[in-house]
């Protein structure tokens, strides 16, 4: 007989998996290669969950009934190889949570825009009176959220809106959302996945097990996603979102948008609203809004609630978040832009001369696509990272000045001192945060603290 479930990693994902195990009456243990905070150990021990830190006991892993891995652990890590060799199933926390909820699942992925789209879809559903929960890569582990929801008097939510990363999706075995949204594919996390094809294949797991009863919403205009769709198949009903109005070749589409008419248009049945009415502005957010709107319509949100939801939504923290204006200098926190494509969207939306703060852990970035935008919009680059050689080399001829700092607070103050009235100081790193910060959230909070102290 197998022993307790082994959970590898004591971060947000691992803690959520442990919470759900406890709620289900499944004995478990949490093992972390590093240290576990005293607060988290106390929380686990209060549930009679044993902990291990500073390494993993191979014998205990080989005796486990199931191994649940945190998404940050590479799939070829030694403890996972030990488990598989012993015939033990290894799954991710996303997979584990999905096995223990009977709710409908609307899952969102893509290189960029998935957090905004997840939050917007959840907002539209709640606006429409649906008992919907929101979890996943957006910040709250899906497993922990399912455990918490099951403790409610009314029980589990009717619908879960889940943001899913490539790391989470590659660790799935039976995960099958009722509605999947796949926004775009651009190179990201190549240090983990090895190449763009492997990264795309991980993303495709959001739909690879869907059936004809399920729905897949895709952005038809994205070239990376179009290439991925050509080499993969899905059984789901596909709803294509695009900028151009539908033609006889593309019909029937559930959603389409025509820029020349300045209209945001859904088909079957028809529904339009002006682009100016949308709370989320910017070309990239049109795709996010349209995709969320299609999903909401599939879940039977009526037009009046859809219109109200689109109009009154507030964007996520750390995503093109306006911090404040100081002496006519605007500060924007886009700390969640951890890859080149996300930063491209941020720079593209700038309408004033810009001081750009970038840098961190390079994930195999190719900055070529940013150079024209930087040359056109940015007069000063402030490098916020421990290793900035690649960043400085890439933009050496595109900007007037390149400076270096070692803290977000220093970056905010330096940006203010350099900027002129009417300028924008933009934190949009294009890199991960782990050289100087514990997360992109910490990076964003410290930048905002620096701005507010000016």
C-alpha cells in the first residue's frame, strides 16, 4: 500500500495542493529543496501535514501514492525521475485541482494578456450573476481555491475561471476545460522549454483533450498561434476572434471586429458596442476583451450584463497600471511584463516621450522587435538588474542614454529626475524578476513605493 501524497515545493502551488489534500482527507507531506517559511510550516503543521526542507528523501518519494509538483520544478528533475521509475504518477497542481471540482472550467492561456483576460472574464460572469471563482496563475492556486470554495455553505462555485501557464499545462494528464481561450504564442520561457515548438505544445494542452462538447477560443490574427494550430488538432468547437469583419470564407465566426467601423462586434446573435465604451483600451486589449466576451456568451451572459461588464472593468495591478502623475510626469507600473512581447505592447501604447525601466533575468530574449519602438519613443533606458550587458548592447544605438540602478526605488527616483514634464516613466522589464526580487509583484510594489515617496 502506498504512503501519503508527496507535494514537491512549498510555494503558492504546493500550499494549495496541501490544503486540498487536507480537505479531501488525503494524507500528504510537503517537501521543498529550499527552506519553508515559519509561517507556512505552522500552517501545514496545524493540519498535521509533515514537512521536509533542504532536499527530498528518495525513499519517501518512492513510497508515495501520488506526487504533485509545483510548476517551477522542471519535469526532468531528479525527484520526478525517482517517482516515475517507481511507477508513481506525477502531476501538477492544476491537474490535481481539476480532478476534484465538478464545476465548469474556463481556462485562459497565451504568452501575453492571459491575466487580464482571466480577470475580465471572471468580472463579466459575476456581473451576469454567475457564481464564478477565479484562480490559477493569476495569483491564487487553483487547488487552494477549490478547497476554500468547498467550505462555503453553498459549496463549490458553478464556474471556475483559471489562468494557466505553460509550466502548469505541461504537467496535465486529464485536464479538459469546458472553455479554453488561447490568445497568442510568442517565444517565452525558452530557458525551460528549450524551443518555441515545445513551448507551444505545452500551451496546446489546454485544448488537446477537449471534445466536441467543448469550446476553444483563438485569436486568428496571431501568427505564432496560427502556426501552432496548423500542426495540432482539437476536437473542440473553435471560435475565431479577429480584427477583420467575417467573410464567406471565415464564417461562421462567433466574434469579429472591424477597425474601420470602430465597432466591437459579436455575431450569432449580433451585438455591438463602440470601442470607446470599453474600459480596456489599446489594440491588444481588444483581443483580450473579445475573447472574454465570447466565453461569457457561451456561458449565457446576456447583452445588457456584457455591456455593463465591459464598461466598468478595472485592469489588474502591475499590468500597465497608472501609478500617479508627479509634476506632469506620468508613472506606469507594468512589472508583469516579463517577456519581450508584453513589453512591445506596453511601448506601443506610449503616446509621450518615455523613460523606460527594463531588465532582470533574461529568459533567452531576442530584443530585435523592440528596437524600432524604443528608437521612436524612448529617450532613456534605465537598466534594473544584476546583469545588463545584453540589454545595453541591444539598445546602444536606439536611445540617447543608458543608465543602471540596483533597486526599483532608485529607478523611480532616477526616472523622475531625468524625465521632463509631459514624459512617461514606464517600468516594463521584459525580463523575470528573480535576480533582485522574489516576484514581479514585489518589483511592482517597490517601484510604486519609490514613486509615491518622490
